[in-house]
């Protein structure tokens, strides 16, 4: 039994060795054959580059081209595993009567220039490549920010929200951008703002602008925020447009103006910095003894100013 087991093991081992030698021999033969040159057909993928800036390529004549090459077997094997891509330089394009084309001799030289030195281009399709283009136009449009802005209690915005850039340049087909009057941003919700802020937000590209390029895809919004103080100032009322030989007396003579602004500015304001006007020509009816009043002037450093009353009473004093 032991002898039979030994004989069986030797036979199995010989079979395994034989199979290993066979595989390596076949592999060596395969590799050796791949090192020889062959003439064969293959396909190249075409990539169109350097399109003239004023034109938009709307369709291409072909995505691949069949060629006949003299090349090493390794190179043909590489083509089978992964298609080789070559570029067609569109800056060499020619035009005649609004027809754009590249002749076979031009793009043949371009293809040959992208093949390795060990390859020889034997044959190639000799069709002229014709292209369809759309003329590109440029247009500047404003950025339309979508911001829900809410300030914290007792805080004010210094001026207004700043958008930078405030406009963008779009470039595309004329029929696409003719109707564009502005570009919106994504929606931003800013709540309880109590400090200066800066935020980058994206622009929303309308779905119909399929071929349009933007000079910027984002904008920056910013603002300065301050804590405000409130002050009430008594301001005399000035009556205007009185008839000749007519005088009036108002009740009250002074009205209160509520001012909001920076604390350091509030200390500087005086009644003479304001003007409250009652226009006698606005009196309606002979029995009416009230006059509407308006705040005509207040310092520019004040962010908000309002009257506590909108009208006053008066009596006529005839001479």
C-alpha cells in the first residue's frame, strides 16, 4: 500500500510540473510574438480641442476613426484593452460660405504627430470633417441675491447688503441668453444677525442655459452690523405756504422725533439739525383745524428717524 501511494504521488507531481512548464512555454511564445511588428486595423477615439472662442461646436462629424497601422503586437494589444484617444486641433479649421471643415491631409498630420515613433500610419479614412457651429455672444447681467435677512434685537445694518461681484458675464448661444435679465443666487437664510458677516454663495444656472458659461459661479455677500441707540429730540414746527396777512399758532409748537443710530452719533444731534414742516396749503375745508406734518430733514448719520405724531392743531391769527 505504501509503495502504491508513493507511485501515485510521483505521477501527480509529474503532471503538475508538466502543466506549469506548458503554461510558461505558451506565455513565452505569446510574449515573443507580441514583440514583432504587424499590419492591422484599429480604431482611435477623437477629441476635438481648441475650438475658436467666438464659436460653439454644436455637433461633431465622428467620434472614432478607423486606421491601419504598422505597430508592435504589444501596441495593438493595448488598443484592444483601452482605446487610444487623439486630439483634433480645431484652430486649424477652415471656412467657406459659412461651412466649416478640416481636410484629411491636415488631421492626418495631427494624428501621426500623436502616434509613437514605433508606429507607422499606413491607411486612414480620407473624409473631410465638417462641423456645425453656433456664434457665441457675451452679455453682462446683474446678480439677484435671495437672502432672508433678520437682525437681532437692537441691531441695524450699516448700509445695505453688498454683493460682490454685483454682475456676471455670461457667454453662450444668442438664442439662449437673449431673454436672461439676471442671475439668481441660492437661497440664504440669515437669522438673528448681531455682527459683521461675509458669506460665499453659489449662483443658480437656469436649466435652459445648456451651453452658456459664467464668468463666476459664486458671489460674496457681506454687511456691517452695529448695535443702535435711540434718542427723542424735540423739534419746532415750521409752517409754510401761509396766505398774506395770516399767521397761525400750532399746538404743540414742538414735536418729538425718535432717532435711531450709533451711540456715539446720538450725542451730537441738536434740534437745529432737523426740520419738521406743516404745509398750510394741505388744509382741507374751512372747519378743519389740523395740519399734517412731515420730517423734511435729519442728519445723514441717523439710520432711522420718525415723528411720534403725524398732525398738529392750529388756530389762525389774523392781522
